[in-house]
C-alpha cells in the first residue's frame, strides 16, 4: 500500500490536498500521485476525490461519474466549488511533516 493512499484518509472533512502537497508528504512527484489516484481501486476507502490541482482546479475523477461526481462529493464534504475551482486558502490541507 502506497503512503499516499494512507494519507488520503487523514485529510479531514471539509479539506482538500493538492497533488503537490500529497507528493511532498510522500517524497514523490505530483505526477506519480496522479497516477496513483487514477489507479485507485477503492475510492470508498481512499478518498481520492479530495486531491485537486495546485491552482484549486477540481480536475478529473477516475471514479464513476467523473468530474461531476467529484464535485458532488466535495460539496457533500462541505467544500465550496465555484466554476470548477476550490479556494485553497480556505479549504486546503497541509500534511504535518
């Protein structure tokens, strides 16, 4: 099990992480994190919908329903999404290193 999957479970409700912050916490690259998120076979256990692009763009979602489903899950989590973007100053999560 890759550390990135385990860290996903530590992102609190109402917060998101960027590919970059998750990558730094795992000592890997944002692209590697993106590949892991795309290959996540258990999005119910490892909530990859909580990972967004560095500028706050929601990005895609490999789970059923695609980006629309990701936005729905984020909103259900209490995260405001406007025009496909999230305010990272308000909703961004930083891992303790």
